[in-house]
C-alpha cells in the first residue's frame, strides 16, 4: 500500500471513483439541493466530488483545499477551485445552497471554526453535508505514529484507547463520537436534519475477495440506522441553516 507525502497531515483524497464514492454521492443528493444549485466543496482534494457535481447536477460549483498541488489537479474539472483554509473562507455570507465537507474536519486546525465558516457562507435553508471518522470504528484508517515514525494504513483499536494514549499514537487526525461532533455546531444557526453512522464501500477488499466480501459489506449496510451502526466507518451529518 502506497501513500503520498501528505498522508499524515492531510489524509488521502479520493483519486478514483468507485462504488463507495457513488453511494455517498447518492446520500448527498438525497438530503440536499444539487440541481442548478450553488455548491461548495470544502476541502476538495483533487476534485473528485466537485467534478461529479458539475457533470451531473450544476455548473455552479466552487471548491477549495489548503494544498496548492491538489487544487491544481482539481482545476482540471472545476475551474473555480482555489487555495484556502477552512477556518477563513474567501466567500461572501449566504452564498451556497449546499456545502460538502467530506472527511476533512478531522484534519483542520480548528474544526469548530471551520463549521462556523461553513454556516456563515451557507444560505438560510441551505444544508451542510459532513462526513467524518467515527471514534468507535475498530480501525484508525489514517495510520499512526510509533517512536516518532509515521506508519501508513489501518491500525486496529487505537480509537478505543483513552484520549491521552490515543492522541499520542494518532496526533495527526481526530475521530469523533456523536457527543464530540454535536459540540462543534452547538450555538450556531444550524439544526440537525439527519445524523447516523455509515459503513464504508470496502472496494479494495471486494476487488480482492469478490462475492463473499460484497455480501459482508451489504450486510453491514443493513445495520445503518440501528444501534449496530455504532461501529460504522464514518458519521453522516446533515445540518440546515435556520437563519
């Protein structure tokens, strides 16, 4: 398994479009306005979701990322991609109908300020879609540090450790409980439309193991929306601006 030099600090964005990304796009489309909408992709990586929005739904797509090299790649399909920090967005207030933050908040310097900025640039009645790592997923997918050296890949059970120990092994990335995630938007003009935990696409595993792995994945999907989604890969949070 290979990774970029930014894996520890920024995570790895989606480089290819597969079943897992397609399923998440369907969730976004179900809960938000996309057709001819003003859409912002917050932390766009190399622009996979931004490109899909432009191809399928609307030409009015803005995107940003803090890494200039990734923005240059995104601009191939999303001309209005620019370099910016999530805590200081270069957009007027009340601009967007829909904002996507896909596995980004765990990497930013100030996650609460990042949500506050998204709320500011969102139109009243507009919605933010947030995907972030679930603390109770059995693996930390962003790798870990051991004796000062970064090790890329999935590491079991790190997120089950007490905060001090967990954060010493994974200081480069956050993982969220429901309670911790709620604190980020407390006091902001946002109301919860939907919050549940979801399982992953597991496309790499299915490519190797075929039908048995696909059956396991589809079974896990049945757990979503039940107490068994406690162990899902990510939170799916839909927030709507109230004023």
